[in-house]
């Protein structure tokens, strides 16, 4: 069971709804392995770079800033999330390909080996939220990588919330002022 | 000309896990060649055999996508900062 604070699940769903009709995307940061913050990232897929109902591509500048933040604070990339507006909450063939670098190189370790892929599907009401791991294929005969679901447990907000992380961040911010 | 190159996520594996490398060169292409000289195999992660940037890789020069500048032929100035990152995308 993957424990995720309910507030985090709700924030991803809220983002998915607001991004309609396009796909929403973003990152969930963790500290000490506990997911504690959702970062919405602009979807720049599509000809106008303003998003697409069928694809997502994260704004590279935001991607850079979030990576710098992780390097600085010791936070980790707990999950990469995105929404599917009309299909179920499991990685599409495109998602599977893009989980590898270069895309589709299923014999290598995935680009983010310790990160979950969270899918929010708006095809049903209430929206479905499911988490997945994408791993390299087990034999060259396979045409797809290994995709494993990690059932989500929506943890109550209060006890699991890493207050210490927040405190550390706030005191850090005060120091930088 | 010396520039700082930020290397992110999975591409760090090609430069021995470092977050930042220093490299010399007057253009993006020359800087990439300089990194390749220090870390063989690096360039293939970023460019194809014809010297075109892979679609799934982004290079930023001081917050600007080099695709909107002169691509790999973009001229660099001293103290410029380059960032190389894999596209994070899906469907």
C-alpha cells in the first residue's frame, strides 16, 4: 500500500479538473520518503505549447527549478503525475515509452527508477487516482516494459503530514531572507 | 570560453553523476564536444549522428530554449549557464 495524504490526492484531482479539456501534469515531492507537496507544472504539449487533451510535456524551466529545489533541500521526486481526460488511470503506451531514456529503450532502467507514476482519470466520477511503477522489460522478446500497480491508501491528513519538513522549510526560508 | 553546464536527472549518469560540469567552447556544439572528450558516450545521449539535438532532450541557455536561438550553433559568452534536461512527457 502506498500511503499518500488525502490532501495531496485531492490537489492532483483539483489540478486535473482545472486543466480540462487538456491533460494536467506535475510532480509530488517527498521528504524522508513521505509525500508532502504537489507542484503543478505547465503542460506545454501541442502546437501552441498551451497543452493538449492527448499529451503532456512538462515546461522545462519549471522542471529545472524543481530539480534545483530537490538538490538544495534533499527532497525527492516521489511521483510524476498527469491526468487522462477520457481514458482509464493506467499508463498509456506513450507513457510507457516516455518513462525510459531514450524513449522506448525498455532494456534500460527507467529514467526515474524510484519514482511512481500517478494517473488521474476524469473518465469516471469521482475521478480515479492510481499509482504505478514502470520497470525495464524482463526479456528482449517482450514488447512492453513491466508495469506494476501500487494500490494507494489515502492517508488521513493529520497524522501523516510531515510537519517537521514544513518547519525545516520555513526556518530555511527565514534564514535566506 | 568556459561555461557551466547543469546536467539533470538521468543525463547525469553520462557525466559520472555530476550535477554541474565546466566545459570550454564558443558554441553549444563545441561545449558538447568538450564534454564528450571528458565523458565519452555523453554526446549520443543528447544528439543524433547528424548532430541534431534529440527531440526528447532540451538544452537551455540562460533560461532560453536553444531551439529558439540558433540551436547547436548558438554562440556562447563567458559566464553563460547551460542546462541539459530530458523532456518529461507522455500521453
